[in-house]
């Protein structure tokens, strides 16, 4: 059996239906083997960076492995940014890169290159993958494929990379005689976990203003249902990181919203005025805690549960003190903690959070007659018209902050982004991967004008496959979040961030037409309702430019380096010892 045929067969057995990549001389055999199959397809993106991001989106929606296949040299290095997206968000992706034949590898020779397009791919990718290896013996192919997939999916997931020379792909092998990778199943220390859960009982029992935080680990561990049941059983309010915004419906009484430096006030009020924080599956970075981190939930007892011991231990001497720190799988925690906790009557606390939600809405209540489209109103109106099970891919920067605040989750939908690497241009190829993962059902892509330019070539991919992706381009003529940062630090000197200072912005309506797509434009709030309803009914790809004012700013948003407690109102410190909380509701 040809080795490349074995690779294709292996991918099919992993449940993979599409792989993403760009061909080249060092990977033609693997592409050829995939092309001969009816149960596996390759999707040719226009750039390898986009292939990595598409595989990332595919993995998020299928909750399975995403796969990229590219050639050596620039084909491999172009995967870097997309692989970072998967690494920092813990998304399992298998990158297969071609390499020059083993006889042309420079090995220990002190030259820069021997084989054409030879590049030290493994050395480059090791810091941003869970596992990366060069295969120089075809007899190791089965072992390394199995090992890579196991590592990608186990524990805290993430990307892996196999660098396979051209002659290894062409080699003849007997799969029955290839050594296999036998994983050592790791068992949780349930006794230790039970002891830690017991440490939590008194803190939970005495709490009158508790908050549960659910992070991305809940979704990565495929334990959303257990998390929802856990929250409901306790009856505690929950705040969500951006990665878990889609777990709870907006109108749920226990949903206190998202929180952090660029999130609606009511979520931050709930966290900062709590007397107990139970954080599950989140690394609690400074976008959540504000700075200094010691000001986060300043009067609360704190419990942290995370599968990554390094994430748990990083808080040592950080100023953010946790009363109980637990290294465990969220699924194990939910199972062992079920029915273990007693708690106080907290209905006054639930009512208080409801008052905050009503007093500090995440977007204007009325469709104010603005010259341009208000992005918060756009998000709200879009959410009213999307369908159950809809998938929404959002790019980074101001676009992401506005959608995360304004979009109201009502059905079983998935809303995702490249949350931690925050690559401009991610959402467009990620929506391609998501659309294939959904068997070509309608997928929503929301992206800024700056991000659109980073991967604009993938409009050709969308057109070629006639994918029903609705692309909404927020055009504010520059980089909105950067301009807001320049407002804070540089007296609004917008160097390199606007169309007046070097950022070129094309006519996206004409761009859509040039790629053969249906092109639309929404100029103001008055045009929103009718246009959104019509666009979402179309069974074809659409590029819609949404005109946003260049002066639009994220609101609220804390200046970098400021604590979350600056999101007034907060209880004065002496109020934390009282049983009831009655903060001001004045904005």
C-alpha cells in the first residue's frame, strides 16, 4: 500500500470528511491519494494561512479533528498564524506538511538549505504545537499518526504537526506490520478531587452573592450539558467568557452575561460585587480580571477548576489569590460535585442582577436614527433573525467586542472567534471550515474592513464551492479598536490606523461583484430590518458591506491597565460584610 494512501485512509477512520490546504511539489502524493477517495475531499484554499483557520473552524463545529495539508517551505510557514489560533484556543488540528526527500535533508550540515524549499518546519512549529515530528522512516507512519491524534485530542487539546518527506509519502508499506501507538490512559485522581470538592462546601454554603464563571474548557471538554445542569441545580447566576457566550440563552434568569474589560456593565457588576467566584475551565487572563488582577472580585472567596496544572499554578504570587485551586477535568468535577453542595437563599442577589441587566443594556433600546449603522443595534437585530442551530464566526477587534455585547443568544447557536490569538482575517476562512462542517448549511461571518483585507482571497473559495456564507463587513474605514487605544494613549493621533493615515480600504461592494458574489450594502439603522431579513433568506453567498461610523467606539471599555472595578457602581469595601447588596443604579 502506498504510504499516502494509508494517510488518506487513516483520516477517514478519524471521521474526517474534508481537509484544507494548498498543494505543492512535496505534498502532491497525499493530495492525489485523497483525490481518489469518495469519502474524503480536499478543499483548496487560496492561502495556507486560511487553510489553518478553516481547519480550526471545522474542528470547533464538528468537535472533532481539523486537518491541513500543505507543501514544504512557505507552504508550511504560512500555517503559522492559523496554528497559533488553534494553540492558544486549544483546538485539536492535525497539520500535515510535505518535506524534501530524506536524501536532501541537510540534517547536521552547517548550511542553510540543501533540498529545494527545505525549511526546519519542526523547529519552527514546536513552540506552538503540542507535538511536532519529522517522519524519516515509513515504518513509523502509523505510530506517529496515532500518537499525534491522541495528543491533539487528549487533556487540554491543541494542534500537532507531522512533517513527512516526499519519499516517505511515496513509500510502499504494509499497514498490518506497522507498529502502533498504545496510549497510556491517564486516570483522574478522584480521591484528591473529592477532597478538594469538600474544601469548597463551606465556602459555597455561606455564600449569599455567588457567581459561577464558565470558560472555554467547558466546551473543549464537551461538557456543556453538565455545566448547564450544574448551574441549574445550584441556582447560582453565571457569567460567561466570550468563548461560552453561546451556552446560555440571553433571557435566562441565571445568565448574568459576559464580563471583562470590553463587556457590558452588568456582568462586571455581578462579578465585582460577588462574595464567591467559582471559575470552571477558564484561564482568567487580564481581559477578564482587569489590572492589577488583585482588584478582581475584591471581596469574594475564589475557587478555580482547570485541567491544565500550569494555568492553575500561574497565579502563585500574582496578586490574584484563589482560596481553592483544583486541577481536574471539568466533566469529572461536575460528576463528583453533583448534589454535594448546600447553599443559602440568594433570590435577592438574582433580583439585583436582573435590575442591573435592565438598567445597563448592552446596546441602545431604540433604533436611533444615526447616519451610519450602530454595530450594537446590528448585532441585536441580526440575532432576532438567525435560525436555531445557526453558526456565527466573528473576527477580532472592535467587531468582536460589539458582537459579543450586542448579539443575544436565543437558540442553540454557536458563536465563535479566534479568542486568544485574535488574528485579523480569521473569521472568513473559519466560516468556510464551519460551513463544510455543517454540510454546507448557512453560516454567518462578521468581519471588519481591516480583517477582511487579510484573507480577502478566500472569497474565491466561497464562490467556487457556492457556500451559503453571509459575510457582513463592518466598514469603519480603519482599525476601530486601535483608534480607541490611540484615543487613550496618544491624544487621538491615528497613525497607521485609518484611511487618512495609510490604511487602504477598497469598495467592498465592487469587490464582492468582482468575485462573482451577490453584493449588498446597509448604510444606516433604518435599512437594517428589511435588508437583514432579505439577505438571510437567500440561498447563496452574499457579501454585505455595513457602513459603521469611523468615530464609533466600544462602550463600555476600560483603558488598558485599569481594574474592572472602574466599571462603577461597586459596593464600598465596608459593604462586603453585609448580607444584602443595594448599589446605586445610576449610570
